[in-house]
C-alpha cells in the first residue's frame, strides 16, 4: 500500500500542481506517468481498488494538519503555548500571500480533487464493460469520488471563498492548465450537484463500523446538511437531516463513557455516533497525524493549547455531590488530576508544571494507573498517554451524529421550532451526563428563551456555544464563528455579480466571529475595515505566477 500510495501521490501532484498552485520552473519537463495511462490502467478491479485507496490516502494528506489549521487555529478555542513563527502568525491573524505552508497551499487539496476527477471519468467505462464482474463495486467508487470531491470543494469554499472549479482530468500539457476563480454561487452548485450525484450510487456502508473510514450515503447527507447550514438554508437543513435520521443506523451514544470511544476507538460498536472518520497509520503514511504536533505529543511541545476559559466552562458543570450528573467531557478532554481549576490549568498545574506543557487529551487514551503530574509527583492516579509526533495515529472524525443534530437544532431554532431545538440541545448534554437544574443552567430550559425578543437567535447562540464544547479540536469552531449570523455566503451576496476585487462587507457581517475574536490579544489583527477580508486565507503568491487567470483576483487585503 505504501508504494501504491506514493505512485498516486506523484501522479496526482503532476496532473494537479501544474494548474494553479505554484511556480515550478521545471514543470514543462514533467509528464504524467505512462504506466498509469488509460490504455494500460483501469483494466482490472485491482486498478480501481488501488485508485480509490490512493484518493483516501491523498485526502488524509490534505487534512493531516489542515483539519486543525483551517477549522480551529484562528478560533477562540486556542492560545499559543509555543514560540514558532508560523503558529504566531496564524494565531494573530497575520497571514500574507508569502506564508507558503501546508495550510495556505492548494497543492494537496487539488491533488485530491484531481484524483477524484480521474475516477469520475474512467470508472463508468469499467461499469459499462463489467470488468471482473464488479460493476456494482465501481458504482460505489463513483459515488465515493463525487462525495469526496464535494467535501474538498466545501473546505476550499469556506477557507478561500471563491475558488477555481476543475472537474475535468488533466492528462497532458496540451490541455488548458489555467483556471480563474469561480463565483460562490458556482462553487455552491458544484458541491450540491456532486453530493446529489454521489447519492445515486453510493451505499450506506456505515452498518459496518470499519467502513466509517470511507465516504457513505450517511456521510454525504451529513455533508449536505453542513453545506445548507453554511448557506443558512434552514429548511433544507431540516429536510436533509430528516432523511439522514430515517435512513441510517447512526444514533446517539448509549452512555457517557462511550463519548471518549468516539475518538480513541472510532470503529468500536459503542461509537455509534461516528459517520465519517479520517483514518491514519503513521507507518503507511511515513509520518504522524497532526494532532500530536498541534495539541499533545510525548516527544515535542505542542503548537497551541486550549484556552482556560473552555476548561472553566466544563469545570463549572462538575457536580462533586453527584459526579454522574457532571459533564463527562471535562475529564475526557482535560487532565483533571493535575489541573483542578481554571487558574491551575492556566499556569500549568498545581504540581509545578508550566503552561507550555499543558496538553489536550480528547483523542488519546487515559491510563488510570499511570504516574500523574510532572515526573509522577502526584502518584499513580492516572494520566493521558500521548503518542510521539512522528507516530501519532489519531483517527479524526469528520462528521458525527452530534454534528448533524446540532446543525439541525440551529435550523429548528431559526425556523420557530423552539421546543424541538431545545430537545436536541438537552440530548447533546444529557448523553454525556449533564442534566442541570434550572437554577444551575437556565439555558437548558425554555423559560430562558421566552424572555427575549429574538428567541430563535438566543437559542441558536446556546447551541453554537454547546458545539464549542462538543467539537473542541475537531476542526469545527472557526467555521461556526464564520457561519453564525449574516455572512457573504448567504443570499443574495453569494451571487456577487462578478465585481472584482471581491471584498467581505464590514458592517453587519460575521458579527459572532468579531464578537469572539476582535481585541482578543494586542497583536491580533481585528476583523474590521480592510481587514474584514482576513476571514479568508490568502492565495499564495506563487499561484499568481503559475496561473495568469488568477492575477488581479487576490482576496483583499492580501497582496499578490
């Protein structure tokens, strides 16, 4: 598998990186690998199996760190605990077009898209010929290609806004290799069309827990729910999540302890909420998944830490008289043996550690007999067992049932179905043990919302705040901050009318994001005025040299 993955990676890079990514002076001397040309490839079921494996391998490389860099890094979840220049730039919202790194580059993303394009083009021919009697398998693979391409374009849309749409295969340098950015309306339509096309042939393979590492019909419905929520098309959010709920075996976890299993063993039968999980094997991919470097490693310091305010919110949900009524996510995510208060967590713990050593244990197992505190000074009271950075094998959920249901709750709240929305919010909390009295948490009761004019928006705010706790470090928070409220992606603004340069409006937009992020640190570049465009990533400068159709169309306020 390793050698096959490397072949796909080389081929995918050649056919994709020529388009719009970087200025590679030696590219004209490169050609697609002849051994993978259509006259000798796509001739057996093994060819198809290997190609799909290559797509998932490339998707994993795309999201190795970007699940976090795109969806968490700039949010109000994290703070700096290191001194690296790249992380400081990201945390302070100081990106520029010269910040060429895995997060700002389009190479891995469009390589995944390119591999999907090949599958979409050549698998139908294998279906028609019924090669090796496996037409039904190839139909499934076509569905997965469309679903994966839709997911990749949805990431691109949220991170960069308008983005080039490339749906054909590039198999030779006699083809066009330069593409302009498409409008939001066009990208939205492509994502939805791909998802709907996927649903025609993809199966619901989530009945087999091990298949949750693959795109499935349930995963595509989850993606569509997310897309419609992004565009605040609330009726479609409810409609799509309805279909998902009626046509899947995915359901709420049975007990609070099962919540931890969603991350430490995502294919365990108890991990009933997982829909689509990004698999990782450090030996196969010759490197560790980025959870360790970002949040907790046994061999390196972390790039960032979760803010003490998050620790505080979960700590306040602890009931010392009856721990069974507490929010179990507190001790599933944080070392509550070493850090017993937000102040202790902020300063590095009562046992004499330091703030830079604080790690986040959500996706790693807890050993109840392990030495606790620095050098075991607290005795053998338990500790999280972190992996070394280069061998981290965290399997990160991309979609979970709670994700779909909380988006559904938001949509219900915003369409006047308040009791149904609150019922979902209560379920998210109670399944992890938190079922407070009204005096302890009025947000769990309708009276709290009845007392305000904009009941739907008040309930939506509570749901989004709950998503912050539920999806800590899963690559959701930044997108939630952007999504809530009126954004440039909602009607009629995603129609754009083709005006350039495209600029994010200032007044009245991204209100929730600005409330949470502006003035968060003295070095943070606020989202206001010309800097409103910093909600998007810059297009890296090399792309303008490689692709003339991008020139003059940078995301402001960045330079080309």
